[in-house]
């Protein structure tokens, strides 16, 4: 059964991946056709074609390797300085440029002169290239909001899950009391498991973040109002200073960092609760912020990835994960001993995170990514507007093809990084349980 569920999880992720890619390319396709650019091909995947059908002027198909997709637009690059779209050169760098330019006109037909990508105004080209990643962002937001507002996420509440009998500095990372440890304020005041804290020092509290902040800010006597067995009563603990885990501006725990703060001594109960629209948007904003930080931090992850792949290094929980790793996680999700609705919510959240990563990664201003073409179109717009402002001759379209040597270097770096992640995902995968 375990193997069957794992294979089912991998298959579901593969389907989700294909749909995400198809959705991405649909953004490019629809806007390209909207602006009259001819699109001979719309393909999901790479490698040999498994299925294809031509409808109108576009061939739609699925290829064997579900690791990406593409649409082929005519005239991605302008002709060379000599006006030719095909030429040969003995220079390897020049050859790269000419090969890219030649491929852009490979399926040129009579009448296509007015339907070339590079002839469209820069703002239209920006829309065409941005539409693909934007579709992934729309899908990520839709899935995330749907899950958070209907199913919800694990949320700490003001209900008491357990009371610490003694005071232990959290940096010690132990749960059992030792001889000489003082009695915790919560235990001394008579706080019990199952109590629901509704007010602190006479001020109502209905969420853990607020309660936690007030506890940390208090050292000395306090009034704690709780509901126990349907009745409200007030306890009078005396909070003390203790070394507790540090929290960031968003209230998230900072690993292995501690601060001196007020201490009561109990564990908050965690429940899966739906979020409001506002809370969901805030959490989505945090996810996007964390995603941007993760993209920026990718180069710093290489040493840990290398150690995880080729030595006995630990594979950290925030380690980059590729398609294979995500598929393995999906298979692991299907085997978790949790309710079916939790499994569905976890899988959908994984898919939302994948689409968010596709959006952020493709927006990098580097060729051959969509962001590189966007940057080229924006630079062309700046050049032409500056020339117009100073009444200079129109510099013409910016020749993105001249950046193809750089694109090959970037692609090579991405391929090497992808292979490193692939090896790490196989020999030392990230696990969620």
C-alpha cells in the first residue's frame, strides 16, 4: 500500500506539474495571438513528441520530458546589422548569435513580415513575456487562498496544551525538570491543560500572537483570565525573566537564537483553523517575501547542497528542491498518517509553492528566462524614448540575440545547479515527516 500511495502522489504531482506548465505557456500563447504574433508551436515538455495536433496555424502537443514547455514565436530577434537573418561566422560567439537569429526565422512564411515578435511595441512584448509567469502567480494565489480560507493551517491558539512544572531555559533544549529548577509561574498559579486564556491583565486576547507578546513584555505579577469547564476564573501568576526563543518581526521563531523575556510556562494548543481573507493575503505576502529571499540566497545554498549530495552533510529543511525532490515529497505526503482532507490541503499547498517558485524564477532579468526578454524590451523602450527626447535618430529595436553568449552561460549555470539539486534529491532527499 505504501508503494502504491507513493506512486499515486508522484503521479498527481506530475499531472499538477504538466498543468502548471501548460497554464504558463497559455499566458504566452494567448497574449501573442492577441497582438497578432504568429505562433507555430505550443508544446508542454521537452524531447520527443508524444502527441500533437495542429489547429489553425499552431501545432499543440505534449513531449516526453515534463520538465518545462515552450511556444515558438516567429521573429523573436531582429535581423542582423547587415539585414540578413542567416549568416555564418567562424567566431563561436558570433555563431551562437547567428544560430539563435536563424532559429527565430526558421518557419518564416510569406505574410509573416507584419507578424514578427520583435516588430511589436516594447510594452506589448513585455505583456507577452510577463503573461506566462503571471499565470503561475494567479494559480499559486488562487490555490493558496482557497486552501487557507476553506481548510486552514495549523495555528497556535490561546488554549493550554500542557503546563511546564519548572523553569527551564529554552536554550537548554530539555523537557524534564532537574533538581533545583524553580517552579514555573503557570504551575504555581494553578493553570491546567484545557484552560482557554481569554484575557491578560484585564485586556481580552483571542490569538496566540497577542498573548505571547504580552507574556514576553511582562515580568512580575499579572492577572490571567481563563475559561475552565465553561466557567470563567482569574489566576494570579508572577511572571519571571527567562531565556526564550527569539521571534522576528512577523512573530516567527528564529532558529537557535534566544532572548531574555517574560516567562509563564505553558504550551499553546495547535489547531487547524481557516483564515480570513485578510489573514490569507498577509500569509500569501509572507510566502512571496520568503520566496524572493530564497531566490536571492540560492548561491549560498550550493556548499550545503554539495555536502548533502557527495558527503555525509545534512540536507537542511530549507534546501532547494527540484522536480524529483518535489515529486518525492508529494509521494511522502500521500503516506502521512493524517486525515484525507489534510493530505489534499498539503498537496495543494505544495503545488501552490511550486507555481510561486516558477513565477519568481522566471522573473529574473536573465536570458533565456522570460525576465531577460522583459528586460530587453524595457531597455529598448528607454533607448527609443531618450533618443526621441533629445531628437536623435531612432536606435531601432534592441538586438537581444547579441546577448545569447551570456544566455548560454546562464543556461549552463542553471543546468549545473539543477543537476546538483537532482543528485541531492536522489541520494539525500528533503523529508517532511
